[in-house]
């Protein structure tokens, strides 16, 4: 069967993990990986897997887009260079899936709004790791009844947080809280991130608190949360409800643990796994539409 | 120990760390009364924010009685000589909060991270420095790493522009020898113009001794709290510390009777519970657990029937860090399930 060809921009941990996931896809086929360091491990690994590589950044990819029929690009670099990368691939008619917190395009949290995105948008943003892990739960409550305030606490292992996130941790806070409102459906959103250095590294933990406007419908919310957990488990099997939902007045609290698949990144880095898995799932939906349009 | 004629800057925590002990419910009148009392007693620096710093207002840590803006605007205009500081924990507060604090007249910003994660403070320290603020790097839970590792993190904060670095004993776990080792190495490794500070908790009854050890090793800023109002068994009680410093002929600049009166007449009557080393606060210090977990664990005990002491020990075993208050209910529920399964 014909597959949709993809390029990965960024040859770090995220790009490499995503490469493993795309190689298993029945819809997508990774053909290019773009880096900036010719000696990078990620590029070497991609070459071994038979993927074309360039160490000349985005400009090393652009001349090959048409000949190699690249239709979807993933950006796993940084928010600072994303706009430039996106403009360049969009000019060639390529859809950009953004794994940086740049958020030029609309947010996508697959089980919540993937099916609502227009098929002709040029750029989709994957929010943040904390957003991917928690916004499905905010949405699971807000689809039952209005949520006045949604708050998420993401705790991640020190080893799973790269220098980009560390240098601009405010971006995580702002992007995530914005998406808790926009995609999660909370009228006001707040996001907190905690980095824990324990060894062995802890699995990603997430706590979601929602304040409902009226008395929470406990049975309906509990059922909705369990349904949503199953939806996320379709692409992140290690997404688990540890405790809750717990009800305290109008407060609904949900406690999660996210274990990664361990494709390239270690299993404790569920925060990174849920990003690459969400990006792959988002791209697969667009890829399927492209295939349907061609037939 | 000879500290004669040494100069020290005492920094009061009652209106920030004390917010933990009051579940962030200190009223504006109480804040103003304490702050003006401390101002008159000669305390040069007073911290005012939510217990978890700027932007700490949340379901996770507790909604405060008033916003940081309201507290700062109520307190700052009333002070004659004292300056006001604000705490900022990256991951909870942002540079936007920092700007707000600056606009309200805060002159010291203390950017706090877990002791191993100093590199998340770069954008906030740089921003505070660019505003011309007295900029402090505040390394929390400093008992969890060695003096050498602490220096590496301190140097990061110093390189971003912090002019003062704190060794913070958030769990009240350290003994004087631990303090001496850390402060002495910081003093010898950081730039001579970088100040060193120490923040203690009284969970093992060591806060005064630890603060003295810090001064002897080169710390010139010491945190404390009038009447000890703070998380866990409280901070170094400032009126007690002042009396000790007085006996040792330290140049502290505080009116001892006035600060005693603030402790006795204003702060103690407004406490929701006595600030003392009860068995749970003792467990914090014994097991090295973040002091603000105390009241959360005691509430979880009531709710889930698991002793607070056991919950705190488990949180210590899991190596939780400051800010992980959500793990208290989570852990208590998991422990309650296990207890139930064992009984069945």
C-alpha cells in the first residue's frame, strides 16, 4: 500500500523516538531526517535505518521535497526556529506538525479535537507534554458539565527535560494553560510543572483538578474519565489512572501516571512518549485523508 | 563560636512561609500589622507572597485569601524602612508575575528551584537582574545533594546574574555540620561579592544552631520568621535568634523588645495551630520531607485514615520535592487501598 512520506526536522531525542514510531506506521513513511550537526547520533541512526539525512538544517531538505514526495513534516527543534521552518515547508505545500511550544497553528490533543481540525490547515501544534497528558482529562470533565477552572500539575523526571524546555519554562506554563482553556474547555486554566531528579527516574505523574460550575455529576464524570483514558491508551498504552476521580465539593481531582513505550526514549519519559505518539497519531489522520483524496 | 561585630541581614518569612501555616489565609489587616511591627523593630527585609511564591494561587497549593497584588499593595506603602521581597518558583510563577511584583515596589526577587535544577531559573534571574532588582538564587532541599554538587548549581545561578545564593534547608533536616560544610564551600567557590544566605526550618529543633553555623561559615543573610510562623515546625524564630545574636554581640540592627512584642501580641494569637515540633513535623525533619507538606498530610490522614507520619515517610522514600503537594493525597489513597487489601 502507498504511504505518505514524511520528513523529521530535529535529530535529537524527540526526533529519533518519533522516527521509530513512524517506521511502524501503516500510513506514514519517514524518508528524511534533518539535523544541524553532521556528527549527531540521531542522524547516524537514521542513516543506518535507510533514511536520507542532511546536516544543513531546513535548507538542506527543501530542494528534495518535491522529488521525494514529502507531504508531512514534523518539527522537533525549538520554538525559536519553528516559524522559519514552518514557512519554508508550507511554501512547498507540506503540512507541518509542530512539537515545539511555538503554537503558530491550532492546538491538537488527538482524542479531544483531532477530528475537528480542517483538512487544509498548514500547521498543527502539539501543545506540550503536560498538555497532551492532562487536557484529555479536563475535556473528559468539561464534556459532562461546565468547568469554571482547570488546573494541571505535571511532574517529570529531571533526565527527561531537555535544555530547550529548561531555558524557557515559562513557555510551557503559558502554552499549557492556554490549551487547558482552549482545548480542555475550562473557562480559566493554570499549569504547573515540577521537575524531580530522583534516581531511578520517576515515571511522569500528572494531577488534574477541575472546579465545576455546579455540583459535579459524579457517575457521569467517572464514566467519561474512564472512556477518555481508553481513548488515550490507544496510542499511549502506558497512560494509567492511579487514583480518582475524587470529588470534594465542586473540585474533581484525577491522578495519572504515564509510562512511555520505550521506543528510543526510556520508559520513564512518558512525557516525551506522549508527545511523539500524539504527533504520529495526528499525522496519521491527515495522512489517511491525503490517501483518501488520492484514490 | 565568635561572631562578635559580624553584620547580618535578617529576612522575615512570616508573611510568605507563614502563609503555609495559615493555609494562605492571612488577612490584609494581619499582614499590615505584622509588617509594620517588623518595620518598627528594624527588620530590613520582609517576604510577602503566597506560600508557594508569586502565582502560587491554585487548587494544588491552596487559594489565598487575597492575591499577591493585593498583599503587596497593602503592605509596601505602609513601610518606613523595610523593603519587601517576593519568592518566585519557576514552573509555578512566570516572568509576568515578576514584572507585576516589580511594578508593586518589590526590591528583592528570590528565584527558587529544587537544588539540582538551577538551570530552570535562567530566564527569571536574568529578567530580575535586568530590572535592577536584588536577585537571589534560592536552592531548595539543599540537604539532598553534597556541598560540591550544590556549588555547581549555585554557580549556574551566579552566572545568570544572582548576587546572593541561598542554601535552603526546606525539610529542616540539616545538622550544623551539614550547614557548615555547604556554606563554607559556597563561600570559597563563589565570587567574593556574591552574598550567601541560609534558610532554616525548626523540624529537628536545629534552626538557631544551624543559622549560627551558617554565619560562622560566611553567610550574611539569614531567614527567619517572627514567632517561627512558617511551614512544618516553622522557620528560625526571629525574636529568639535576635536575642541569641544580641548575647553574641552580633551587629543585627533589631530592637529585641519590639520584635518580641510582634511575636507575642500579633503573630501568636493569629496562629491556627501552635507552631511546634509535633510528631508529624518531627517526621519531616527526620525523613527530609518538604515542610509545607505537613498540613496536607494531616488532612489526608483525616480523609483516608492513613497516619500522616506514614504518608510523610513514604513521600520521603519516593524522594518527592517541593511543589509535589498533589502526591500527598495520591499517596494516601494508594496506601489506604493497600491497607484495605491487607485486611481483606
